[in-house]
């Protein structure tokens, strides 16, 4: 493999923000009284603080994030629409805990059920959605587990759509962060519903249980959860300037405790870290000679935007390089990997991403293949 330095990277990294005399000083994360927690940057995925983030716990109503993910996917696939209605079953109507107060036998739109689940945390709405999508809650739970596996939520297992306690119903702070990142990235039009402060259905107005929507203007979601066994839980996302953080706080001893724990984590992340976009997806980072093809140069780049999260003031210390295959021969196919991009902060590798072809390059004609074969032989 051939290693090359990014001239473009060095130009980008030359910018340095105004900082204090010691910009590299970052304190330890704040002490959080919770069973488990995790703070990550939503764009780069970098972990900024964590405690027992891989430990399996009871998710309570945080489960409804996965319920929403399944429904949003069905809407995107065209199997369900927001305008269609479903008849409320007796099981859904009888659900205990938080409810949106749907009535048995009545027709309710998918749109209203989603808002009842997202804003009011309705267990009745969650079951009604599950029954409409899959015919029953058990079958819907199978869909939840299939989606969890596809997302890489390897330590999660769901048996219902509400988060009702069950020993086989569990997840982790890490997996909830994966799910929340996916919701924000894949369904921005629906994610905005998590910032709605109140919803009225059946002449009953209920407020969103996420108090941070009122207390912190940076916060625009996401979901609360509570049972006696799970404690008070909160998944939050907040944005400041161009930086978005996701915090997961599980198993605190009260509503105030989960709010204060979350605020501590968010303030820590926004105060001491910075996130920026280093490279855009599908833009050429370099061009390499491709032999025996219809064209001579193959553009290489990234399939996804590359974001980097660093302690404030350390951006100028970054160094980026790429390693590419020494000999690329047509045909080449868009998306195939022909090298890697590596980003370092001193001696630490902080990001490695595949360097891929940005277009197809078919084989050239007979004469092109012949002449390139001769040149390769001499090389």
C-alpha cells in the first residue's frame, strides 16, 4: 500500500481558534449519581463520558424509541401512512401507566398515535401502533429485535412495545445512543416531534415529561422513562452551534436527579469539546491512476461525512494521511475500497475510514488495455 499526506487536510487543519494558554486541559467528567450513563457526540460518535455503558439494564419507556424507529421505517417503506387509522383494541385501551386515553373501538390515526407515544409516552398508543404494524405486540417485538440487530444494538432484547418490566426486556446506554443517533440521522422530520411540549387528544392536554425542553434551550429531545425497578431514566439530545450531543442517563433516584445529571453531562461536553467536519462525503480527496480503464484517473473519497471531536484548542495538532493501493486496474466500481484515511492526534489514531471509488470505471478498449499492460510491465 502507498501512503500519502493530505495537502487538503493540512490546509483545513491550519485554522486555530482563540484559546487560553493551556487549551489541552480537560477535567474528568462530572460525578453522576446514576446506574449507568453515556455522553457522545452525535456526529462523530466519540464517547466523552461513560459509566457502565455496556451493562444491560431495564429501559422502561425508553423502549418507545425503538417502537418509533420501527413505525418510522414502515412509513418510509410505504406500508403505513400517517393518515391511515386503526381501531383501538381492548388490550391497548386497558394498558396501565402513562396513557393518551384512546377509547376501545374508536379509529385513531397513526399520526395521533405517534404523538401520543412520543409526547405523552402513552402505553396505550404504543400497543395500538404495534398491533396495527404487526398484528400483535409479540410479533412487533420480533421486528424490534430485528431492527436492533441491523443497527448494531448487540446487547438489547425487546419483548414489548412499551417498556413494561420483563426480565427478558433489556438494553444498554450504548445501544440507546446508537438508536438515538440513527433516529436523528434517518428521520429528522419525525425527530422534531420529540421537542413538542404538549399534545391534546380527546380533549385531554398532557405535557411532555422531558423537563429539559423548558429548562435548556439547547435541548430538542428525546425521551424519559421510569419504573420502580428501572429508576428515573432520560435520553437527551442537545445542539449548540454546530455541535450535537447525546446523553443517556439510566437509573437515577428521582426526576430532578435525572435532569441535573443530564445537564452536568451536556455542560461538560459543550464546554470542553469541539466538533467539526473534516471532509464531506462523495467529494474527491485524491485521484489515482487506474490502469486499463476508459479513463486514466479514479477519484477516491468517503461514503460519509467525516466529523472529528476534540478537546477545545487541539485542532491544529491533527494530522491526516491516506494509504492507497499501489496498483488499481479496471474495472472499478463505485463504493469499492481502495485505501484508508487515517486521522491522528499526536501518536493516537482517532479516526480510520475506508477510501472508496466515487464512480464506476469500466474496462477500456483493446488498445487501451494493451498499452497499459506494456506500461505496467515496464513499471
